C-alpha cells in the first residue's frame, strides 16, 4: 500500500530512505493517516533496484516486504515496474476471539509507475499497484494514484499522492487513498 514516489528518482549506486504516512476511506470507513511506512531502496545499476520495508497500521496489520524495481529513464520521462513479496501479521476481518497480531499473513505485489521531471525540483507521476495477501482471508487491494514530488534541498524530497483504491473485503468496494512522504537519498 506504500507508493514509491517519483519513478527514476534514485540514481545508480545510491540508497534511498522513504518515510510515509497514509490514509484511506472506503464507504463510511475513513482512516486518518494512521498507516506508517518505511522503506529502503538501493539502486544497483541504471535499471535495477532492490527495496525492502515495512508498513504498520496499528491494531490492524503489520507487514514487512522486499522486492525488485526495474526502471527506465529517458529524460525528462521515467517508467518503472515493481514486484515483491511480504509477510507479517494481521489483516482485515480477523476473528473477534483473536488479537490482530496473532494472525500470520503473507502475500505479494505488482506495480507500475510513469513520471515526468517537470522542473529540476518537481516530479509529477502516476502509479498503479495490486497487492494480494492470504492470512486471515484472501485480500486483493489495488490503487491508482497521481502524485507530485518536490526536491526541497539537495537529496531531500517531499511528496503528496492521492487517488483511488479498491478492496475486495467483505465485498468489492471503491474508495480513496492519500499519502505524504519524505525521501532522503544517500
């Protein structure tokens, strides 16, 4: 559920640390930014990056994940694809007789992002992602978002992302999602 921000923002042989706060609303169930995410990425070459991170929604789920990102940059445009696996605890719809952290969960994700560097300090992008997990029950969570990332000082950027989300639990439902993030490139 964590959006990666601007495609192509990380240069070869560099590392990126991203901290994000997320929120969503589905039907009458709106969440303040109570979902926290942290991810670390390492660009191995001009094309490949390895990433790992964690997402916590206290009282509902905690997941750790790792994946591969493939990026192609033809300035000022960038496109990337991502795939990975995750494991953790909790989820949506756990039995009332159990606590959320007593239920193991695992799954995977696929995503695609396109972006344009509109100015040296401004990146605009769109992302789509699907996450499937099987813990308490099978869940499919999809997102389609638009975002902007602003380089505020050298290798520090802030970003805002928002768009649509869909989840299949307890029945297919549409809603909205938003994220604010801080990125530091080392």
